[in-house]
């Protein structure tokens, strides 16, 4: 059931990103805050990479490695949701989007091509270690984005409190 909901949410995100004309935008204020076409393209490409990771996990045919790839894709989906809600965080996510996510897909794709030849060898153990490191990097980035969001909220609260105090005096 959870996978169906996740796929539905990813589909909704894809639809949201693919058809930006359906949204009502104001030219002045929202242009600086809202997602640009480039940002939508970046998020759409990242979503495709996550879908590919899930497919590659299935193609490899090793349940433990497929589970790792699913966990990586789940964490990546959470990060994409954060980025879709706050496009201003995309700049902080360049390494995640262009190095970690792209590298994870590339390594998984190459492993899927060659794993049947070198099963239970050094390649499999190194791939497993790499997946653990990728999962840790994804988790760290998700936590970093959440921490940044909380800091921004804290600053907004402090500014609002100061404005209210100055208004009351």
C-alpha cells in the first residue's frame, strides 16, 4: 500500500513539475520565490533517476541490494518533496542532485549489467558498501535540509516577534 501511495505522490509531483502552466503565478513576487522551468527540469530529472534506481533494484534480482536501492529511492523522494515545497533549497542540494543521485544511478546501472558474471565476489561486497554510503549521504542531506528549514522558521518567528514588540511600544 505504501508503494502505491509513494508512486501516486511521485506521479503528482511529476505532473506538477511537467505542467507549470496550470499553476497561477504572479509575475512580481512569485518570480523570485517560485520554481523556474530550470528548477522543474532538475527536479523532474532527479525523479526519473529515483524511478530508475527502483527499476534497477528489481532487475538485479538480489533482495538485499534491491531493498537498499528502495531505501535510497525513498529517502531521495523525501528530499525531492522538500525541494519541491521550498525551491530555494535547490542551490543547497547541488551535490545531492548532480553527484550523489547521478552517481548512485550510474553505479547501479553498471552493476546491474555485470552482476550476473561476478556474483558473490569483491564487486558485490563493494557495491553493497557503496549503497550503504549512498544511503548515509542521502539521510545526512535530508537532515541538513530539515535543519535549514527549522533555522529559517526560527528566524521568521524572531523577526515577527520583534515587529510585534515594536508595534506595541
